[in-house]
C-alpha cells in the first residue's frame, strides 16, 4: 500500500509540473514591457524638461531627474536585495 501511495503522490507531482506556464516566455514578456515603459517614460521626461512652463525650475532638468530616479530606485531595490560586504550584488 505504501508503494502504491508513493507512486500516486509521485504521479500527481509530475502532473503538476506539466503546466502550461512557460518561464522563458514570461521573462521575455516582462522584460519587453518594462523596456517599453522605461523608454516611453524617458521620452516623456525629456519632453517635459523642455516645456517653457518649467523653464528655470531646477527640479525639471533632465539630467538631474534621471540621476534622482536612479538613486531612488537603487535605494528601494537595496531594501529587497541588499548588497554584500564586497559591494557586489547577491543576484
């Protein structure tokens, strides 16, 4: 009985692994959508920084906005993926 039960459990596990989920396709789709969002945002920031309504406002200089965004993102990412002592990422 134990062997039969073990075989049933093994068979059920193998069926669960045969899902229609494709990790590589998911990763590709996520990367594609993130890149599209990043590029669209970059273009919008560039256009916004050229607006005459924002002229003279130091908060909306494109280079400064990009630097600020990168620093903020690095800080948030480091909360979830802290850097090791050598300064290299764990991932």
